[in-house]
């Protein structure tokens, strides 16, 4: 029955150029996100805004989406870690609510790891 | 610090046949969504319902998922724009809550664009 | 106008090894999920937790993400169906809120189907 309980977590999706994927995964390793999923070879356009004169991504550029699920308290360090990167390189980050059944797979960080 | 504020937005995901991708991206351009991401070569089955006798998608057909993030007020025009399309062609649209850190990349539309 | 109403549903995403995809889709067929989308050839690392000594996925293993949208009452049977599988094989499941415009495509099960 316990396996059927769902625990609220935060899902973070980072969309960046494929060449920068290790920046994102290194950051997730450093803040001890317990895992991530990568969807490769996606394409995109924008998101540019009113204050930018250039497209963030060229149409059809090879992008990756890095998806991770973390406890709420790990969202600010991920956001902080990405901010200087996003000031130099194109990319977006989405945060959304998600629930997971096996909490220990997402919240843990091994001692001394 | 300001970069760490998260702004609530709406994420729209449109799943359609690959041959129709420009219909979706043209619609998003027209309502001035500031960008989108496309995941290609996905497959699917359904969603058919009780009132339809045919499968919406054939198993393993080549589909695309078009993802965009927009302010709440752009959801109805996207939905309106897709309705006549969905009356003729298979496809589904999901709307969900998402938060983004750099609001100007998602809400803007350049004057005179 | 009716087409513009959005109905709250649950989105379930299952990430497993590609070799096990039919386990997930058979389960979804059995509980009469009305459809699903599969994103193939994704990669991942983790999610391992404090109580497991092994990585759930090897880095860069070929994974699939199976996405379905169902009414709330179908979440527990999917979770129950996956629990014994997840006790043997690596995999994760995310549940999140989503809204859909055409309810009949997601909640239906044909009589006698």
C-alpha cells in the first residue's frame, strides 16, 4: 500500500544546445539531483523576448531537454547555477509540480558521495 | 536575486502528425508565442474515445510534440485555433502549469513584429 | 465554445528501458487508458537513492518515456500495476496535473471493448 503513496516533488526541464549538455548534468550532479533523463535531437525556435533582438535558438538547431525531479529545496540552487550560464548562452528552464511514487529515488544523496 | 523568481505560465503541448507540424508552429507564430520546442519521431496510439470508432493515431505513426510556454491569456486563442484542425485531423493538446525564471522570454511580443 | 473548456486530468509518464515498453503499454491497454505517446531513444542516469547501491539506469542506456493522460481514478491501478515491475526492473513514474480540451478522447472506454 505504501508504494501507492505519491509524494509531491518539483520537475525541472532545461532546454539547451546539445553541446552544453554536460554543463547541465554536471550542475545536477553537483547539487546531488539523484538522476536525470535526456531527450536529444529536439529542435526549437525562440524563446526571444521584447528585450532581446536576437533569437535565442536558431530554428531547427539541435537541442537537448534535460529532465530531473528534485525536492523543492533543490530548485533555488539549480536556478542559481543556471543563471550565469543563461546570461551567456541560450536556454530555458521550466519548473513544474510532479508527484512520484518512490520518494527515496529522488530525494536521496548518499553520505560521502 | 531577481533572476531566481519563478513566474507562473501555461505550458501547451500539441501532439500531431509530423506532416502537420507547420500548422501548429504557424498558429503559435500568429498568436505571438515567443518560442517553441519540437520533439520529433515520437509514436503513439489513441487517444480514441467512446464516440469515435477509429483510432486517432495508428500505432507507431510518426508524430511530433510541439511544446510552448505562454501567458494564461494566450491559451484560449491557441485552443480556438486548434479546434477546427482537430475536427479534421488527429491530435491532442495538453495544458499544464509551469513556472519560468526569465519572464521576458515567454511573454513578450516585439512591437510591430 | 464547448470545445474551449479544459478538463482536469492526470498525466502519467513512465520511464523504462526500451525492451520493457510493451509491459507499460499492455498495462495501459488493460486499464483502458485511451491512448499513449512514446518518446524513444532517450537516455538517463539515476534515479538511484540512498537505499540502493546500484544505479537505476546506466548512463546513456536506451530508454523510452511512455506518456498517457487518464482520469484521476485510473492512477491507482496504473501505480499498482507498475509496483511489482519496478521491484524487479529500473524505472520511474511521474504523475502531474494536466488539462485537456476534448474529454471524450481521454476518459472513454468502449462498451465491451
